[in-house]
C-alpha cells in the first residue's frame, strides 16, 4: 500500500522503544503518539481547530456509534468522515467490536457475527465482519480495524480461547471484504491474560502481513500489572516494520511502559472524560479543579504548557467555571488534558531519538 508506510527513525538501546513516522493519505503521524478519541465524529467539547492546536495528529471515531447515528450513508453524502467532521488529518475507526460486546444483555454472538438491539430505537441489528468493514469503507478513515470478539475480564480460559479463535476467523473475512485501497486494515491480537493464547494469536496475525497490528482486549477491568504483562510479552511478537497500536490505554505509566515494550500508538477517552468532570492532568497528577484551594490561585494551570488554556487563563478562573458548571470550563480543561498527553508522547519520542529515554522516564519505568 504505497500511500501507507511506517518508517522507524530511532531506537532505544536498552528497551524495545522506537520512534517512527506513519504516513497516511491524510498526513503523517509521528510515533509514539497519543490519539484523542472522537467517538461520534467529534472530540467532546472541542472544535477541530482547537483539536489541531493541541498538536494531535490522528483522531479516532467509532463504527458502531456512527452506524447508529447518523448512519454511514449520511457521512458519505458529506464527502466522507474527514469532511463531515471538518478534520483534515489522519483518522482511525474502531470496528465496533468492543462497543457491541459491552452490550452483554442486548446481544447474541454466533460464528456469523453479532446480533444486538439498538439502544436508540430497539431495532435488531446484525453486525458481521463484512458489515463492519463495509461501514468503515463507507466512512473513509485512513486506518480501519478488523471486527473482533473482545472477551471480558474475568473470563474462563475456554471462553477466551474461543473468542481468540473466532477473532482470527473473522479477520480473514474482514480481509476478504475489504475493498478500499486507500485504507489500511489493522488486525487485533486478542487472548485475554493468557500469554500462550496471546503469543499464538500474534504469530498467526503476523503471518498475514497486514499494514498494522493492535493489541486489544486490555484495560477491560484487569489490574495494571496484568495489562503490562500482556503488552510486554505480546508486542515483540508483532512485525517490527509495522505500526503497533495499544487500544484503550492512555495513562502516563501504561504509555511509558508500553512504549518500552515497542508500542507506537495509543488512544483513550481519559483526557476529555476528566475534563468533563473538572479534573486536569498536570505533571503526571490529576487535579480536581473544584477544590477550594484553587479559588484564589491566579497561576496558569501549568506554566510550562503552551496550550491555549494555560496561556490565557488562571486556575482560579477554571475553578470558577467548573463550580458554575459552565461548558467553557470543560472545553478549556479538555484542551489542556489532550495537549498534556500529546506532549507527553512527544517528549518520549524526542528522548528516544536522543538516546535518553530510560534516564528521562525512569520514574515511570521503575515504579511498582
């Protein structure tokens, strides 16, 4: 796929961390990189221009949610997902698998796919690997994800093994159905917390020579140490010359340690979800801006942060907005939080290129 390429620019001598560039039809993504989540074709409370100013390079949207509302045909009628939401940079769509499987009381899984009841109007919907790919082809993101079965945590070994095998069979059907050469199809490694199932899945997927690979089914309820074990054992089994994406993870600690294992891309709803609850990410900590100690604090949120919020507003003003439940407060904190996580991964990238990753991020690599 000539319009989709991953190039490694530098490596850490003491870990598996690497810095690279992912080239897509809508621009480049410098890795490692945090990607904001725009489930319904918007990153909550932010305009595309505000999002661009955070230095975000790639944004996610969700197949399941966009199929239900407004429908992929309406998006296509606007000229595709990029034009529909006014974002001209790279985009990725999730397959909808995780969202469907979270509807445990409303869905039935079979070899054909998943049948579920729409939470919007109660209609019965059949989502198969072929249908997921068709929807994603119509939406038009640069990277699309294979339809997978995401087992919950905890689950029995047999349940996880069945889901992992089905995910592989569904991937083969996704590959057969995929018909847009402008989109890169990523496979998803499942296997729960069982290292041997993960290893087998990774090796089988690697043999298919896909444009990229994701580690899925983590951060679904398991403790952080198990997430780390899965990522650390699975990632090195994926092809070195392809991008590696860890789905649904975006905390400082997990990102640093996953990058050390060889992960390139991350996504998580944390920065905007925290923003909507009045919590800011500052220097590796979470600050509750409703706290009375901020009421007369006229410093910027973070004097070292270049974001619009930190350049223009005080902690006291943000505290006032959040206490008053003003929408602007949620927007300003979300702008800062996304900028914070994007800059964090930018710092890691620079440290890898300058051969100081282990030293600079030792507090995250050594703790726990």
